[in-house]
């Protein structure tokens, strides 16, 4: 592919195109972006936009990222966005800063819940998407069917005539190939995508005479520079050291100075002395800046429209770890240290809210279980110890009506499993909206309260033996549906402290699923497994075999233990009960009862009554 390459020089007369790549999770956004950068000399083989350790491990994008490439004397700024619904707030604010989107859709799965969410937001802003049907190298790919399904989705979401007339490109992002017409075969590179961008995306406004005007759509944090704002320049020229005025939608105004200015080239940020209208930049020097604020080089200016962010849907408490094993593994264990870490997170994680009003715990509000689990996982890797309570859906009152968050749930399962899924979601107040069967696979569409879906994903994997796909997206707050009566998981609670022995675990594994293995150290009140009958039982996993000189036939049989169900933070959130905490340390994830002894639990029950 002909390219200016990584060392292309910027000039004021170069055209700029700003695009975002949006899609459902695992439809190939980041792989496609990486291939575009490699083919244009902006990154080396093996480098990826997913640079965070958790992103590499999970194979998903968690944080939206900026990059750029030079193609045919044009700078193309690209924003790679997350595909998981828990990080939808990352996508919403990006769409306001770009000129169009590449809507990536899997050639086998077709439109999924997050596809609908991101496309709806794009159409509402008047953007004209370019559709990329990706992964056409799959053996089960059905690009023609997917194209029709995408067209139906555009019509369903109220797209206008210009938006419906979208260009379509077929790609195999992993191989770095694409084509505009399937019958002509695949080109040897991704130039069809970039050529389509140049043809269909208007150049960014290049008005350099007016006073500087820019608006942040994302935040970052640097230990030396403090809070950083990632912003689109709408007019003028921005220079390092220049004075600026900031207006918030609350009416607050203040003056500041741009101390550092960065632009994006490939996967790196490059320090610059100045940037022009149309470009996307990162600026330092404004410690109180927030998403949606308006920054101008003139004292008198019109404020730009606000960037709205959806509210959190679940809440839970963060507490200091007070278990018998507290302080063994972590470097940061105090309430003050946890508070400071959460305050730093609020600098960049705009989908998160934290209530610091109580001294014993901090209430954290997030967009979903994965959103909170990623925060907890990052904290434990940094050396924090903490405890978290069971997540709960946020219940609020609107105009005298009690409401709760609802989600659209899309389930793809083998045809013979559809009945069990419907039966499982019915007691969780899931309402079946649509059911389609094709080629032995059934797609079910439900509407269900977030409260009913908490803890369901793990159960779903077991029910479908790993053959099902479950996706969901937040659709808004709706009237409260009442008590949700589904079976809770019972807990197997250790009565003793010490090291677990295989002899004891051999008997206990008959009663349920164990979270521990021989040699693991436990304490009284720790939850070491769940019970098949759904009731709490108290057990002794440290009990050894009675030694005697007498021998009997069969008494010395070998012990065969099933592999332990290793808890991670997400699994623990799914299996825990309301009277339990997750104990999170750098090396361990444990479940424990809030009250460790039977006597304390009995007192708590009497007080509750």
C-alpha cells in the first residue's frame, strides 16, 4: 500500500479525516486498526492498540484509544472504541468528536446488541456510517445475509435516505485484505477501506483564522503532568504555552495555560508546539478540565453543546480488608489508600461514580459487573487489598414511580437448548421478544431487568456447555418488576482455620463445588465452595484421617478430587450471596461471610428482625 509512512511531516495544508471504529465486542475492530497501521508504516509487527495487560489477556478493548496514519497526503485520525456494553460510555463521547464511523460487523454473527447501540448513537448525531463486513474468511461467513440484516437495522433505527445509502466493504482484518465487490476477489491490502474513507468522509473544518476552540471527549492521567484532556480542535491554531479560557455547562469559567501539547502518530503520542483545526490532540495544564467543557483562545466565546454520559446501573461497596489474612500480601491496605486510588480512577473513568460520604466503606457506582471487575483487577495488580460487597442494580424513583435498569439480551444457542434458556430467564423476569431459528441455531431476544441478569452469565455457560453466546445492552430505566425469585447458591463455610487436607475435601466435593485445593490455607468464615442443594452448610476442610494400627479392606483407597472451581473477581460476583464479601488481594480472590462466626451471624439475624 502506498503511504507517506511513519515519518510523514505535518503541514497546515494537509487534509484531516476523523473517524471512529465501532462494533460489538469481538467483531474485529482492533485487529482491523492494527492492520491499517502496519500497512501504512505507523506500527511494527506485533505492536497493538490493545496495550493494557488486561486487554491483551482478555482479547477485548477496554479503553478507547487514539491513533492516526498518513494516506495519500491526508492525515486520518482513528479512534478505536470498546465493544463491550459495560464500556458504552467510552463510545458515546467519542462519536461527538469525529466525522463518521466505520461500523464493523461480523460476517457470521451479523448485528448484535452493541452494534445496535453504537449505530443508534451515530445516526442520532447525523453521521453517515461506512459498513465493514469483517471476517469473511470464516467458513460459516454469510456476508449477503449480514448486509441485509444491517440494512434492516438502519431502517429500524430511523436512518434517513443519505444514511441508508451506506458504502459497504468486505474485509478479513486478520489477513489485512479487503474489497468493495465480493465477486472481484480480495485485494492484497486494506486500501479499499482508506479509499472509501477519502471518498465519503468530508475533510475536517480547517478554519485557522478564528480564535482557537476545542472540546475534550476523553481524559487521561500522567503522574508528572496530571490530568490530560484528549480534544478535537474545531477552529483556530492551538500552541504550547498559550492562554486559554474554559467554560463548563454549570456556568463556571476559569483561565488556564496549555503547558504541553501532543498529537497522535501511530500508537504513540508525539509532543508538538502547535496543532490546527480539525486535528485531535492531548493537552496538559488544565487540572480541572472535564469531558464536554469548552476551551477557547478568546475570553468571549459560545459554549459547545454538552456531551452526555449514561448513568451507572449497578452499585456495591468497597471496604478495607479485615479478614484474618489481611495485610499478608498487599502493599496498600488502608481506607485512605483505597480512597486515593478511587479518586485517581475518577480522573479518567467517567462511567464511574463514588460516594465517599461514609467512613466505613465507599459506595461505587458502575455500568456493569465487568466495568467494576476491571477496576478491582487493576487495583489488585497494583498491590491493593480490599473487600467488595455483592453488586446490586440501582433502584430509583422517577415522578413517583419506582424504576430499575433494563437490558436487551441477545442469546445465540443450539436449537435444542432454547427451551432451557427461556425457562431460566422467566423467573428472572426476562420477557421473550423475538425468536428466530436458522441452520440449527436459535437467536432469542429478551428484555430483562439488570437485577435479574446479575449472576446469570456463569450459569448460562454451564447450561449451554460453552456453546452459547450471550450479549446485552442497557436500554434505560423502566418500572420496577417486583421480587425476582430465583434460586440462590448455597455456601460451604469453613468452621476451622488451617490447611485443607485431601481426605476432608474428598467427602466435601460430594456436596457441591469446591473453590479450594489440598494445601490451601483457610480461615473460619471463609466460603470454600457452593452447595448443590442451595443451603449454607458448615464444614471442616482441615479434618485429617484418624490414624490407627488396625487395617481394614478398602480403608486406604486413593483420594480422587475434581479440579477446583478457581475464583476470579467476575466469577465471585456471580456466585456470591448478599451476606458475603469478596476478599481481593494481589495473589488471591476469596469469598467470605460478612460475619465470620456462627455467633456473629446469629446476632446479625436477630438485629435484622
